[in-house]
C-alpha cells in the first residue's frame, strides 16, 4: 500500500505553538487590561480613602486636643471668677482646690499658683517648693501679662521637666493677678501618643517655632525636606495638608499637618506608604496570583486543546493525502481509458502482421518434400518480421505498463524533455485518429527539475489529452514547449482548439468541474494537476481565448546541481 505524504513534524509543532500563543494572547490580554484598569481605579480610590481616613483621624484628635485645652482653661477661669484674690492667696485654699481638680481630672493638674503683676508667685499649691518664685523674666509671663487668658508652649522652666501653663488674668483693687495651673505633660502627651495609624504611623505636636510639644513615638527629622516644606506652608485652619515624599532613607512616607490651638500649634502625623497601603498591596498580590494561576491554567488548557486539534488536523491531512493519491490513481486509470482505443489499434496492427506471417510460414511448411533454399529464406524473413512486430508490441505495452503502475512519490531529478517524448509517444495514435498534429519545441539547455517522475508524467498526459480533446473534427495542432528562466523551468502545452470561456477560467481547477459532455470527463484531471504542481512548489497557469485555443503553463523550480537535459529526449527519472 502506498504511503500518503504528510507534512513535516516541524510544521505541526509550529502550528501548535501558534495556536497556543493565539489563544493565550486573546485570553490573557482582556484579562490583563481589565485587571490593570480595575487595580488602577482601586488604587486611586484606596488612596483617596487613606487620605480621607487620615484627615478624619487628625480632625478628630485635633478637636479632642483643642477641647482638652479649652476645658483646662475653662476650669481655671471658673476658679478665678468664683473666688477672690484673698481666698486664692491662701495656700491651704489653693491646695484644697488643687486636690479637687486632681481627683476630678485624674491628676491632669500638677499645681496651682497665684502670681502678682510683678511676676512673684504669692501663693502656691503643689509638689514643688515654688512659693515666692519670680517669673518676671519668664517668656510665658511676658506673653500672659495683659491677656485675659493664656496657654503657654511646653517648656522645662524652674522645675526642669516638660510642662505647660494655663493662666487667667484677674483684676483686684486696680492690680492684675494671674491664676496659673501647671498641666501634667504625660497626661497631655498621652492624648497624642495614643494616636495609631497602622504599624508605622504616629502623631506629635509642634509649635510655630518647630519645637516639639509632645514626644514623638519614633525619631523625627524636622530638617528633612518633607517636614520643612510642609511646615513652611500656610496651614488652613479648617483643612489637613497631606504630601507624599521619600524620607532620608528613601522610604516613601505620608506626611500630614493641621493647625491646633488657633494656629499656635501644629498637629503632625507621618506613616510609611507601604503600611498605609498594606491592604492594597495584599489585594494586588492576590490579583497577581489569580492572574498567574489563571494564565497558567489558560496555557495548559490551550496546549492540550491545541495538541488535540493539531492531531486531528494531522489525521485529516493524512486522509487528504491518501485521498489525493487515490484521485491521482483514478485520473491515471481514466487517462488509460482515453488512450485505450488508440493503443489497442496500435497493437492490433503488428499483431495482424504477426498472424499473417505465421500463417504464411504454416503454408510453406505444409509443402511435401524437402524445403528449398528459397522457402527457407522466406521462412526466415517471416520469422524476422514476427520478431520485429513483437518488439513493437513490447515497446507499446512497456510504455503503457510504466504509466499504469501506481504513482511513485519519490522526488528525484527529472528530465522534462525526455518526459515529453515518452508521453507524446503514448498519445500519438490517439492524436492521429483525431486529426491532431503533435509538435514540440524543446530547450536543449533545460535543467532538470526535482519532482516525482510518475506524477509529472500524469500532469503532462492530462494536459496533452485535454489539448487533443479541445480540438474539433477539422483538426489542429498541439504544441509542447520547454524553456527555462533564472531558477525555474517552464513546460507549456498549447492547442488551437475551441478555447475556454472567461466565465469558466476561474473554476477549471476545481474538483469534478468539467466542460466536456456527460460521460466524457470526470472533472478530476486539472484538479489533480493543480494539486501535484502545488505540492512540488510550482505553479500552473492558463491563458485562453474563445475560438483561438488555450495554453497551460507549468512552472517548476530547477535543481541547481543538475546538468542540462539533452534536447528532444532524455532520462525520465523512472525506475
């Protein structure tokens, strides 16, 4: 059984790879762009959310701290208005009021004192020995003098520990007195220190001179570009200002600031961007993991489907090639059928001569007596004639058997000129009966072509048979021409027949399409020719004019290492 031609394995590997790439790209591109857009929008929304949360947090604590300061100031104002200077000048009275305030506010108040207009503390209640302390040169006293009420910055003062003072002015007998209270720094600092923003966020308070009013939980470099830029900005009293910049170590940070205590202080916060966006990063990691897993699943499924599809394509190609071979064999049998009448007549003539000569010998041998020299000579002539006619029959049958055997798909160097001589010898009898003259114009320098000799023989025989059939009963000429140009060889079959209508030219290579009468053509000949030439990497063209004839031209690549074919006849390339 003849093996059907199949495409090389590299073709199917390339086809598999291309199918996988196509499916993967088509599947992943929308997923990638959709995911990228969603992640981008989610990032924008999350960034707005982070900033809004930071604004809400700072505003909340800003109000809490302002309320704390206002409440402490209100406590001292009530105390000052509710009692006279003589009462407040009594240390025992101040101690009682201090004890009451400490119990009421969990030790927020450290001490109480009454200071005259000269800065001398005339009465004091608290843990330090500050009775008679002179504050005339203290910065807070200078700022508080002449003010109805005053809250100082945090400073160390005489006691050497951080604290700040809440003071209220009280007039008595034409003089101004200051009732002051010292606020516990730790209690105040806890209000800010307890502010938490993720794992790395913290808050602190500065005054307008960039001096710390609370202790930051982590080291803060105020000289860094971000804080310097932020603190130099005019802060809107109703707005939190936020910027993002890398710190001195290159970490991306979020910085925020808002005014406090009527703009005298600034509440500040900072947090690492990676910490603030930790949930976004996790969402991105999950999305990337899903994308990678989905991509791998798509690749695996695409690979499996592509291999299955390519395997079916390969099986279909094998079936197609097997069918093509069967069609070629069917075409060869059809061509033999068309040649049958002419070949039978061509064989019949020498057979008739052989029978006649055998009868003559029989007659000569029937004579009685010894054979004369003349009779022996006549018998010898008749035997020689029988032998010659037998050789003639042998040549005819050899050509027919050579053509009728199954197609050999082996590609080898083929001499087109020799192939033309052989095929024209097969159709010579048919052409004589049809009144068609066969002519050739062969290129003596024609290089050999790489082809299957039997398949190329099939092509040429189909073209010549069609050309003979296209000529009407008045007779005509079929011309076979070979030539070469650059790296190609051309084989043309021209006839002076009826030609092909323009409407039929586009379909003449379609399977089962024929313009011959019913019963005189299968419609496979030209389709088979087209398939064979296309498989050999060549090209077949047709030019025709109605009533003037047609020319079919086969163009094939030549072998660069071959010698020119001898003109008129040559090696056919058959076994």
